[in-house]
C-alpha cells in the first residue's frame, strides 16, 4: 500500500493503524486465491462473449417496447443468451421480477400443484421463502400451503453436509414429492455454500430414485463463481436475481429463471397468466442495461469474491470466526462473520454503510423488514437499491450474531469498506 494511501485512510476515513497493519498481512496471504479466481473470471468472460456472438446481438436488441410488448426482440434474445450461458433449453429474464425471491416463487408456484410435496434438502430455506412455502409464524396468505402444496425438510448433518441417504429414504417413502429444493448459497445459515459438485451429487441421488422429480436450485449469489453452473450437472431449473451477480451491478432490477422449457414455461405462466407466459411484457427501456450488466458480470462477480476472500483473512487475523475461510473454494459471494455480540455486529454493518459511495452519512439500524421473521440490519449504500453485488452487509438480529458480507463492484472499494468496518469495532 502506498504511504499516501495509508495517510488518506487514516486521516480521511479514520481507519486505525492496527487495521492497516492487519490489511498488509492479509493482502499478502490471499495472492494465491486471487490468481485462482482470475482464471474462473477469464473462462466465464469467454462463455458470455460467445453467447452474445452466437445470438448475433446488435444495437437493435436494445429495445424500448411499450404496452403489451409483443415481439420484443431484445427481451426474447436475452432469454436465448441466458439459455446458452446456462446450457438449458429455455430461460425467462424479466425486469418484472421484483427480486430473486419473486423469481424463485414463480418457479415454485408454476411447477407445483395441490397435493404435491416440495422437499427442501438443505434445511430451512432463506427467510424470505418462509412466507412462500407457508412455514412462517405469520399468516400464510397466498402461500403454497394455502394452495394445498405440502412441504418437507431434511436438515443438514452434524458436519453441515446434505444427507444423501435421508434423501433416498424420503423419496422412496413419499411418492408425492414433485420438487426438490436446493439452496446453493449460505443464506442466513452457518455453512459453506454448496459447490456445484455437491449439487451434482444431490441430483444424481434424486434421479436414481425418480427421474421425473424436478431438481430446483436457488442460484442467488452463485452465478459465475465457478466455470460450471448447476444446470451443467443435471439440475432442471434455476432462478436468481439480476441485482446480484448476474446483473453485473448495471441491471436496475429483475430476475431470471432457466432450465427445461416445460418448467420455464410453467413459471412464465405464473409470472403473467396461462396462455401468455413470456410472450408479453414491455421492457421499459432497460434492455441495454440488462445486456451490459450480463457482459460485465463475470468480472464484477470475481471482484466481489476477492472482497470476500480478503475480508475472511482480515477478520480471521483480527480474531473473529469466519465461514468460509479464505482458503476454502467458494460457490457464492457471501462471507459470514460470527461476532457473538449484538453490539459488534451492528457496528460492523454501520462501518460498511460508512464506506459506501451512496448514503455514507446514514446510520443503518435494525428494523422489521418485510419478508423476515427477525429484525434485520442492512448496510447497502448502493447505486441500485438493495443490490447485493454492490458492497453490502446484512444480518438477522439473533444469536450468535452473524454478519453476512457480500459484493463489491471493485475490489479496491470492497477492501476499503471492510477496513472501515473492522476499524469501527476495534
């Protein structure tokens, strides 16, 4: 680090010398990891570039349709680009999805029917899905449960691994299981994200019992963190958010679903209505942003991964328990940091807010956020509201007080934000 940079960090950002000393050791320790992820970035950039070329994307695809949006070539071609990237029959990419949870919900509601059973094999899913499934403590109005869809859950083993034998036993015993839900990312748990190889083992296990069961992956935070995606190893359907990895920090909103054409079409009927599906929907002039964000996504995702790897090492050196460790292979951009202290957790998140380019002057506080059962603190001074591919941190206010750090459009910004947060609690 340049001496001038150190002076600026200390004088203008109030970062303590102790934090800068830890930074200098951490940055040396992560060099090998950074080189590994640079190779993943290069591969995925080639994959995205080739998909654009094969679909012959041109300026004419940056459409601005209105009304019904019939024959919007920008929208329809973007679906094809996504299908190539995910190696699937079809994809549905729309600004009409308000978030990743909405895309996941459309996939589930579109493909499950009364008396079907959904089986979650990674324990309880992310908090915002509880209302969709019908397992929240609040009224489950409009949930899958209210529509007669059953739910079963297999918890992880004591080693925090998916229990493949329990999956076999459950599928053999219950013939009503129509869909297996796999959460790739950490969510609000204390486990490593599932590697694509882990997901492949689950799919192989499920299909060995019944090849017609839909293997669905919540792919949020996972895109472009590896050279393969879940759909490359037999997953039938994936869904995610455009304001996470795959939107590249440019997409202003939206979500996607990709997989077998039958299942994608069923989800499209849920997003709009049966008989129309993905054939309607004007795109409000956002197509250029969606294409450009996708093109930038392999690079931006790895910048976010570098921020998380650095944060893991820095916080380890500062004496905190982290998951994953900086040397662990990653399958999402999330870095979990355990504080065992409500006060330190809140101070850390406030530090991320202080280090943001937008709303750095704001003091984030825990609040009753829609869709969550506990109070949540969210630090996200982002150009796109709530975009978790931008540097952000959030946490449910519950023991053992774990912060979930993610994002960073550039590593230079990511490391500064983490330094400010560490300094805030030293």
